């Protein structure tokens, strides 16, 4: 792969990994809760920067959207999984992509 092709292909695949991890974690979270409330997807994306699973569960999922505590913790854990999947995907893809780029 030439450097020009890599400069187009690698960022596109990185975005696919990023959005794919969000898509799959939201989909898995929808299966685990009894009711996926309105604006839950927006809250899932908006509150990604908050630190702490219990804090995020209490402030976002319980107080704002009215989930009970076990479901709120499940949703907050899936938000953490998005970060872990994205990091792992970037690391894995980056280590593989380096070997394909020729100078």
C-alpha cells in the first residue's frame, strides 16, 4: 500500500472502528435493559466523558432518565466498554496497518 492510499484508508478505517464500537455497545445495552427510553442513545453518547461507572449511573441514567440502579450500572458499564473496544481496535489495527504501509 502506498503512503497516499494509506493516508486515505487508515483514517476511514479508524472512524469505522470508532463508530462500530458505539453501535455494537449500544445494541448490546438495548438487549440488557427492559425498556430503552427516549433519548437514551443521546445520553449514551453525551455522557461518555464522565469518570466513574457509579457516578455516571447515578447522574445520567438514574436521575436524568429514571432507570433503576441495576440497569443504570449496566448502561454505564457498556459505556466503559465502548472506550475499551475503541482503544483495543485502534491498537490492533494500528499495529497491523504499520506493516502494510511501504515508503
